C-alpha cells in the first residue's frame, strides 16, 4: 500500500539523504498532525511536486509540526509521453471536476480555455485568480492520488492560444461527437506512424512528446473553433457512442490514451 503524501518546498527537500531528519510545518504540517493525526512510527512520503519522493518514518508529531526520518530518496523519471488537457471553462464547477479527475488519472498539465460557448467568463482579476484556484484543485487531487508530481496549470487561453498549443504538440485531439474515428484508433495510427516531438507553450515546459486533449464547454465547440483547431493540425476523435459532459470527457480520454499509448 502506498504511503500518505505531503508536499514540501523543493529547496527544503533537495539534498536530503537517507538518515536525515526533516520537519514539515505550515498548512501541510497542520494537516498531517491535526487532520491525519499521524503518529510516531507511521510511514509517510514527502514530495516536492516535481517528481522527488522521500519515503520517511514519522519521528514525532506535535501540533502543526511533523518530524520525519528519511528512509529512501527517489527521483521519479518523467513520462516519455506528456499529457496536456485543454479544458474549456464550464458552469457549475464542472471544469474543476474535470481537472480533478484528470489529475487523479495522470494528466501532466492543464490549461483553461475561454471557449465561445463557455457560460463562465474569466474577466479582469478572475483571469488571474481562476488559474490560481485550479492550481489548488490539482494539488489537492495529486495529493489524494499520492502522486509525486503536481500538474502544471497554464494561463487562460483563447482560441488563438489553443491553436498555438496544437501547432506545438506531437498529437492534438479534438474530443468531438461528430468525429469518425475513436480516440484509440487515432492514437494507434499516430503511434504507428512514429511521429514525435512537442512543446507545451502555455506551461513553458518541453517534453519528448506532448499529447493534447481539447474538451469543449457544456454547449459544445463552435464550428469556427473546430475548423481553426483542424487548420492548426488537430484531429477530431470520438470517445464513445454516448456524449460525455465537459466534466468527464477529459478523464475518459486520459484513460483511453494511457492504455493505448502504454502509460499504464
């Protein structure tokens, strides 16, 4: 069984070796001691959110402070395929449900998209506060899933920004009910073609291969948006016989692609 995960500042964890002691404070320390009620002798993992995992044993637990002894240190390798979700803003917090599920299933990055038919609008300060809220959502989901990495959250994109992402990706999929080929078939054809490369512009991170998934709002993508994405190099792909909601389409795509492309 995996150990509970808590995140610490990368600078604080860097350089720690087996046998070292580390004290976790702040919100994470309070959560570990007052909510999880961890006690001396229990196993726990300390992670930096970027792949570093320290397997530890609790030495002491005081109010707001958790002291652990490091047993082993592992830098988990980055996935050869980098999954990025472009999630349209959706009403009723369905966009947050979407990125939460996608994080639990293994997404590497996510960017919010202000689609033409998005009822929710991020204007002025909301364009700054919205991504911050999404970062909190994915961090909580990553912690629940006991991941050593927290997905990055990009800035708010418009249609032009999504097109830039598409042009930079190794594979970009428009998850659309009118598609003729399934997500699995499109991914298989791409994999067999030997295509590779990719750069995720909105998150500013490079990867050997970026696989992009584009999910529309509750009202669906407009014909203009779909055509713009196709012109930029994206392919339409079908998730199944039923139309999935904005909150579930991304997670379904991550699951199918993970199996088809060998991430699981």
